[in-house]
C-alpha cells in the first residue's frame, strides 16, 4: 500500500521532495495542491513536471478517503461515516448554524477513556487516526470551502493521540495549509494533563475540558480518567496559564437528571472556577443504549444556566442538533461496526 | 501573545528523584520496581514516573502495601514505549523521577469485588497487602497463565475469593475464558456491594455495562483505566 501525501506537513513534503531528487520548492507546491485546491490526484498537480508527478505517483497516493455514508438531519446537520486504513469507521458531523458551518472531527477510532455516558467508549479502542485521516474529515466533505469552525469533539480523546492531532492543527492553521485562524478551532479533552500542557504550548487553538461535575467522587463514577488526572490537577494547570484576550477556555458539562444539576453543583463550580476567565457549555444528554443516566428537564437546565450566569460564570446551553440521525457521537459508527 | 509555560518547569514542581532499590522481572516483560517510601499513601493511589524532566511522566498504580517500607510499581514493557524499555533496565542505586502518591481509587470496609485484567491487578494487590481484603473477592483476567502475578500469595490468603480467568490457556482452578464470560455465567450478581474495575478500557466498559444491566447502581462501580 502506498503512503499518502495528504496529511504531511510542509517540512515533511519538502523532505520527501529532496529525497526523491525533486526541487525543494516542490514541497510547497504539493502543499498548495493538497490543502488549498480542489484536486484529488497527483496527476492534477499540473505545475509539477510530468516526471515529478510520475516519481511521486510511483511511491505515493494523493490520500483522500471518501465517506461511505452520510445522514442528514431535518435541521441540516450531516453525519459522515469515513472508513479508516484499519478497516474501521469514524464519524464526522457538519453542523450548520446561520452563517456558520462547524465540523466536528474524530481523533481516534473508538476511545480508551471509558466514560459512562459515551457511546464511542463502548467500541473500545480501535486505533489512532493519522493527521491525514483527521484533516480528511474536513477536506473531503462537500462543504469544505464553507467550513467556518472546527471542533475536535468527535470520537476519541485528542490528547491521547497528541502527535497526530498537533500535526493536523499545523496543517489546518498554516499559511501553506488551510490557513484557518486557530481561533476558529477548539480541541476538547477529558483532561489528559501532559497532552493539554503540550497543546497549550504548541497551538493557539481554543481548549475545552469535559468536566461534567465539579465533585471528584461523582466524576470518578462518570469518568475513570479522574483517578489518573483528577479535576483538581486539571484546574490547577489551567489556572497557571494566561489565556489572553482571544484564546478561550471552556468547560463542557453534560447535565444529567438528579446527578449534577443542583444548587450544590452551582456553588462548587463557582468555587473551583474562581479566577479562571472561562465559559461553561451545558449540554443536553443524548441517551445511549443501556445507560443508567437520564437527561435533565428543560426547566432545571434553564435554571441551572441562570444560576451560573447570576454568579458571574458565562454559561450557555448548546443547542441539540441532528437528534434524528444518531446525534450522540459513536452511535452511527458503532451501529456500522456491529452491522458488519 | 500569551506567556508560554515551560513544560519541564511544571514537571519539576512535582517530580522528585528517588533511588531504585529493586527491579524484578516477575513474568516475561513484566517488571516490579521499587524505591524507598517517603510519603504515606492510600492503597489504590498512583504515582507518576519519568526517566528525566524532558519527557512527560507516565502514571502507574502502586502495587505495595501502605505499611511497607518501599513503594513498588508493576509495569509491562512496551516495545515502542519511551519509558518502559528504559525502566526495565534500571538497577538498584539508579535514580528515576517520581511524584508523591495521589488519586482516590481506594476501597474501604464495605464488601467489594475487585476485577482486574493484566497489570491492573496492581492497585488490588496494594489493597490486599494493606490488609483490606477480608470481605473482598478478586477476579483476575489474563491471556496466559504466567500472567497471574502474585498468584501463590493471593491463592493462599484469599482461597476461593481469588478467581482466575485465562482466555488463551487452561489450567485447573482457572476459568477458561474472559472475565466477562465468567460474570455472564453467574446468575445473580450481588447488587449491594461495591465493584472496583482496573485494566483496559474494553474490559471496564463491558463489565460495567453487564453490572448495570444486572441491577448494580453505577455509583457503586469505580473504574481505573490503563491507557
């Protein structure tokens, strides 16, 4: 199987050009074809000499992978299913909202983290995605020219695949790549601290942390990662950073009925987030098969949001999208995996 | 521009040099290393370990009892890993970097089932060595018989409350199959006890789902995943 050009950084493309005896600037030319133009084959890289294209084609393929399934919600949300090189499936969601089109990408096939509320975790860990497979989820959907925002909130824990995630961010934000502003990209983690620190050092993209409860014991029943990386450590690390005026830190909070939606939780959230300029995103729970957890009612959700805002923590409720198309992340690919 | 935090500065705050006192290969590719204990800990807690301050540390469960003079850590050598191949070669007198123990995967006096795969036995062996195994049942799942670490000690002390499941080899007194198969064969699982799970994600997720489907409250299931 040939190696893919798609997913390589400018440095890697330049190095391989030199290795193949091609001019050094071929690397930059390839990057433009790969990440900025509507082509999908090496043959179409027409400012490269015919000989250069032949040499490249002998060893590499362009590397785009088409989706095998797409589902469209009544609200316009689309869910794409992409095959991976390992013969598994990953999900990508495209969420339109007024003049924005947000793409939610996966960073792993399955997940190792085993959160109680997550469908992806039920697949277990199937493998890491390459930077090419991550960026392909944006480049290879019909809306790719209209994408305004990218969130790493699909399948997998991005900081458990740090190297490839950072590479994908480099491709997305570099002038030679997609030239997107890092301020339009959010990477979400459950709090893998070393990965989070490296990300904060090497990328300017926004950070989102899955919190779901401010109490350690409760979080441990929801998220096994709490043992290795307690929330206290995550918060301590975040407090040591100056996020500046433009970079955003947000906390994701799925609201479960009777579990994490009480005034006691509001109080504790205020206490532990004191000193962090942040936002809390409240998320409605999409029930998954066999879950003991329930979605909180709208009245309680609204009240919870108002209480947090009254206490000075900017809090929003994320609108539920694509509920008619297996909206909860992991449902579609798990169904596909089991159906095979 | 935001100020950049130097990663190694963060690490040096918590990592301290400790001197290795032992390194035993207890099974092929599985090592037990030790150093003198400088802090008290609760069984079930973890430590971060690094070879130096330039690399992010890895997290390991403590495998020794809380009244023993040494802290011991059990690990598998991962061929492509950055830390474990080096760690497998440390000898007494060498220094590694380690944090003080932390975390809260701890059991109390309430009856519980401890369920582990592979080196996930470590926190439970720590609990056992700390003297809190009286009303506990330990279920250990492995692929090969040689991976039943500490089995002589556990079998002698826990008797029938120590259950071994082996998926790739067979032996007397060992359930032939995975932990999930063993649990599926039990008609009624106790619902009024705690369950502690430690090991790979897929075991944790499968067992947790099974327990919940059998009426165990999710609040009574605590898990630690090795990733």
